[in-house]
C-alpha cells in the first residue's frame, strides 16, 4: 500500500507526462533545482522522487517495447 506522499508523487508524474510528454523529466528537474535554490529540501526530495518515477516508467516502457 502506498503512503500519501508516494501516491501524490505518482499522480504528479502522471500529470507531467500527460502535459509535457518527453519533456516531463526536464520540467521536474527544473522544479527540483528551484527548490534547492530556495533551500526547500523537502520539496526538492519530492521532485527527485517524481524524477525517479518518470525514469522508472521510461525504463519499463522501453523494456516492454523490446518484447
């Protein structure tokens, strides 16, 4: 079972893919960088998790397309 933070991160990643497509990881990276600049490390961690989810999704899709 997913906790609320994980569920929200997955929803955000899904929305980013829907809105920005292949540019979604770039957008998330920019948000993480902005959070670091503002010394908001909790928000940065959230955006980094979203980046991980996006990367996992891309890896899963590329692996599935090979078979």
